[in-house]
C-alpha cells in the first residue's frame, strides 16, 4: 500500500519516507506518490462527537442540499516543457486536471489543495448552478497542501460553508465527502472518521500533522473538496488515499480544517505563511519520545541537517526528545504538533536523552526551507 496525494493528471513522483523531516506550522493533476509510516493519535477525551452533539445530525441528503452550492469544481491547465523535439530544441505540452474546492467567504475566496493548482497557468471554477469563472491563485502553501484561489462573481453566487473545530473529530463520527472524482462533479460519498491525529506527507516532503482518516470513498478529483461532519460543517479538505492503485481502498485522509483556516486567513490578510523548523529526521515509529534517526537513508541524507537549528543547538543522531518547554513528548507525531504551535524565531527548551543521560538544551526555531532535503 502507498500513500498518494490524490492525482488530477497522470504521472507519479515516488519516494519513501522512513524518517520524518520535522518542522511545524506557523501562521498552504499530478500524482505524488510517497510511502509514510504514520502513527495514530486522539483528540481531547472531553470532546463531544458530532454524532452525539446537541445539534441533531443531518442526513446525507440534507447535508448535500445544504452544502453542495458551496462546493465547486476546479479545472486547471498547465504547460510543461520537454526537450527532444523532432528537430531538436524543446516542446511544450498542455495538460489539464480537475479537483474541487470550498467557498470560504463572500469575497470570492475558495479553498482547495495546493497540489491541485501547483504550476497551473489557468484555473477555472465551475459552480453548481452552471456559472463558470476564471480564478487566480491568491496564495498557496505546499507544507500544508493548502491554497486559496479567488473569483470575481456576484456575492449571490457564493455560498460559504462553515468550518468545524477539526480537533473535535472523534473516531466513529459520521462524515460526508463532496467532490469531482473521475470528472464527476457533485459526487457525494459517506462514511465515518476512521482515525484522528494522523501524519501525512506534504507535497514538499514535510509532514502534515493532525490529518483525519476516513473510509468515505475519495478518488482522483476529490482533492480540495470538503470532508463534512454530521452537521454539514467542514472538518478538512480531502487530500490523500492509501492504496495499491489510483483508486479508493477505503483509507483516505483530509487535512485538518483548523490548519486550513489558519493558512487561509494568513493568505487572505496578505501575509506570508511561514513555518518553524528544527532540521532533524525522526523515526516515525519511536515511542517514549521523538527519536532522531541514527543513519541516513534515501529520504534523509543526514539525520541532523547541517547548519540547522538542531545542529547549532547540539542535537545528535539517535537523541530522543522527551519534552518541549516542559510539555512531555511521547511520540514523533506529538513532537510535530507541539513544535508546530511555535513561530519561527522562538527559542524553546527541549529535554533530550543522549547516550543514556538526560539533559536540556535550548533550540531557536528557524524558518522552514521551501522543501525538505532528500537523498
């Protein structure tokens, strides 16, 4: 099985993630295939699942009628240049892809996955009532696989969908997905939350934490469409599938809506999306802390990146981080989430186990490079 960012055109870029390059969130067809060893997680024990909330759960039909006007079909055109034309030189090929999006506000802002619009030379949005509009990419963030596109249409054409608190999602909650699988807009599928707190790879090889796993069928073309809770609110944007092929096998993932909103609000306000950066590869299966990898591999050329905040602070391969600013760290996934709460430039104190002894070090978080280093 391999974890795949939902494609919108043919083509694959393969890579295996065995040790995760860690950096945290601050303030964003073609197929990208990445294998990742990811562990589970859980939300607060006091959270109330949407299926048990005071608001009575809606039927799938009610959710569709309520939210489908706010789900759009997104088609993109891209141009790629390749050498080796008939008489030498280069040739330009035009490709088209399709995904989905969620109307975010009455100003014309629409959220979708970054990999849907990455490299696009033209983006068109198709509304449920037949209205089509050209869109421009307002901003995008590969680290969270999130993009904001904007259309200029009358406000009456825009039907924003409310976002839920994605941290409240619990295993077993009912969910509904709306999107354009296999170029079939307005397709609805339903299922449950299969797991929460998953870690999935971003298009730039970093890690997206807090993803929501679902068994609702999602396929190529669902990218960027909403995963909705039983009240019709957005839990996240459908993003990836775990499969032996390009089709749904009942294991899908949505990016966490809280992160999507955070990035969207930063982009819409005209600010730059930044992410804090440590600069280590971590063993994804480590327990009792977040352990730095001991040896390089194909996706981790060096466990501690030279010149990184980790290197400057004196972290070493094999070190296990057990606390950040006094907060205990029990796993790699938890470390990702905790570091993600801090902005670049913040100095944090880490408790580290090294060669059987425990000591504390201070790490000043840097700004995440555009892409994670790979071998």
